[in-house]
C-alpha cells in the first residue's frame, strides 16, 4: 500500500476525550472513529489489525475442534423468554421492535440461539461432542462505555458453545477451550493469565477469565510471579488427549491468580511466598463458562443417550473480546513514540520510508523494493509522500509497524538501506538486494 493513496487520518495532537493510552493512540493513528458512545467505525489501519486478530482466533478455534457458523446480530425475543433472560438481562439489552410489532433484540451473546440451532440439528449422543462458534458483533448498552474499544457498546466477540453428553465430557470441552485460549493469546504476543471468575448474567458452575496485565486494566489482580516463568507458547498439545489437556489446565490453575472479586488474602498468603506476590491491574480478554444444563433444559436441547433415554446436554460458552484485544495489545505494547505491534497482528510488517521523494534514483530504488516485497506477499506500507524525513519517522513510529526500511540517496550509493526494529530501536545497514529475502517468509 502506498501511503499517498491510503486513508490514514493521523491526528497531530492527542485527542482530549481519551483517558488511556490505547484509546489515544487508536484515535491518533486513525484506526477508529467514534460514531456514538461506545460505537466506532473501523478505519483501514484499525480494520487490518482487527482482521489479523480475528484470523488467529479462528485458526486456534478450528485447531481445537470448534466449527464456525454465523448467527445474525438481531435476534427474536422468544428464545430469551424461554430461558428467562429476556427480563433478567435488564437495560444492557437493546430491545427493538420490527414493523409487525414483534420484539427483537440486538444480541449481547448467543447462548439461546445456538442451543436452539443445536437442538434442531442433533438428536443422538453419537453426534456428540460438538462445539460451534462464530465471530460476530454484539451490542450491550453498557452504563459507562469508555476507554474506546476496551468497553464499547457495539463490539466484536468470538463466542463458542460446547455440547456434551456427560459432565466429564463437558469438562474436557471446557479444558480444550482453556488451553486453546492460552495458545491464541500467546500467538498475539500476550500472556493472558487465567483466573477463577464470577459467572454474572451468563450463569453457570465453573468459570475462568483470561487477563492481560496492564496498568490501565479495569480489574485489580493478585497473582504468583511464577506465571512469568511458565511455558506459554511452545507447548504442543493433542486436543484428543484428555489427560494431557487436563494437565495443562491443572498447571495453570494450580498457581494463585485472582481478580479482586474472587481474591482471598489468607489463601494467597498461604500459597504464595511473599517475594512472589504480585499485585497489578488486568484487562479481561477472554471468559469461559461451564453451565451444565442451564440453557439445554429450558430450550429442550436433549439427545438420546446410549440407554435410549432422552437427556439434556451439558454445555459451556467461551468468549474472546476480539475488538477489545486491539486496545489490550496496545496497552501491553507501546512506548512514548507510539504503538509497537507484535508482528503477528501488525497491520503491515514493513514500513518503507523514501527519504527523498521526487529524487529519481531514490524513487526508483523504493519502487523496485516495494514491488519486490509485495510480490513476495510481504505486507508493506510505502511512505512515498513528499514530506520531511522527521514527519515520516514520527508517523512510522506512531503507527508502530515492526520494521522500518529507510531508503535515501546517501545509502543508495553503496546499495544499502537502513533497517530499524521498532521494538528495540536497533538500526542496521542492509544490502538492498538482500532485503526481500529477509522479510519474505
Ligand atoms: C461467553 C461467550 C459471554 O458473553 N457468552 C458467549 C459468554 N462472556 S462475557 O465475559 O460477557 O464476554 C466475553 C468477552 O467479550 C469481551 N467483552 C467486551 N469487549 C468490549 N466491550 C464490551 N462492552 C465487552 N463486554 C465483553 C471481553 O473480552 C469478555 O471477556
């Protein structure tokens, strides 16, 4: 993409309405624009990041055996009356009437609808287990939407729903999602610590939240420093191996970690030596629930068991805040100059800076490099604008692409460009003809 032809409305100053760094940076970089309280348009740069995150979530869900569907955003009220949540959800639910005066709502979550879909499609225990998910916009009329995409009213969620015959099988489905969440967040460069959680309006018996640590997090958290030494990324897992999956869950839940709502100071002091106790703040990026038959009973989701009797299925639901993650990653990864994208979610991998746009030799070298990188499938944003070098450096640091390739007449004489690593700030000279090989996977 050429910057001269892109849509990147960068703001010169920090927007006043933004209280936290991710909100500030997303507005400054022209990633989003507010349309109403808690509701945003995603501009090109922001959308690229959102899509990258979504794709990582999708790949890890598929790997863990979940199957993608897509349900509508607007739901009929009937199923919610059956589950008892139509009234219980209160003012957070946006209620709508259609032209026939039928009660509709903008879905805040999909337990009812998916349970009904499942019930119509599966009749026998032989078709279990199943886990269905979608990545869809939700609306919750939050009392205080704030911090940009972190607590929006309209936001993108991945929500998965598992269906099993027995409590034990349901536990395995829960554990699989637990482990897949560790992998999903690790791929984005995040350590999301699982903590036992309250179940709130979703309900149920067992629940964990996944929180990334950041000073601006909404929740106060208490945890064991040992989490920092865990293997977050490298472990390989066979999702069909019930014991192996349970062991990972045990490893991560045996260490103390709790939000203030669930915190037990005496237990904390008993289980964690003083020098390992860490208190901080966290951002909830995922939340998983096991609720047994809470929805399957009222909604009639039964299957025929091995003995021929009909039994309500055991289910759970598993959410990831896809749009919240964009802000969460920025909270966890920035400096005073701007965002520092972890490579897997970066909107572009390389920012190519032409130091002397208009100079025939520099233009030609940049064009060649730009085309060669594009040909190899490297996402590159080429700053071909006729701007001061300082302005170009500032903009590139602000939007935080992992690599900057800086091409100017002086280096060109020796056939070299400068390569800057945005995270470390390290700069090195590299031969122009080796750059493509370096960035192409
Ligand atoms: C689980 C999936 C549920 O809704 N039902 C389906 C369950 N859980 S949850 O905890 O309420 O939400 C799941 C994740 O969505 C993100 N999230 C939000 N993101 C941005 N703005 C909001 N207002 C918002 N509310 C929830 C969180 O990451 C949460 O973990």
